[in-house]
C-alpha cells in the first residue's frame, strides 16, 4: 500500500504524509516541511 504524499506550498517538495503531519490532541494538525522547514500550525480538521 502506498502512503499518500503532501506537497509543500512553499518549496513544492513532496513528502510522505506521516513524515510531515503531526496530529494534536485538540483534533488540529501541524505541517512541517523537512526540506525548507516551512511550518503551519493548528490546521483544523473535522472529527469523524
């Protein structure tokens, strides 16, 4: 099974989802690009 990738909005590098997304206990997500260190915190997700 192939792991989905996420494309960085800053540098356009694609990384596996499990390497760049971190789930928080409040149902939000943190994105951090390993290549350029671009980071977005508190990305809202829907429960379910």
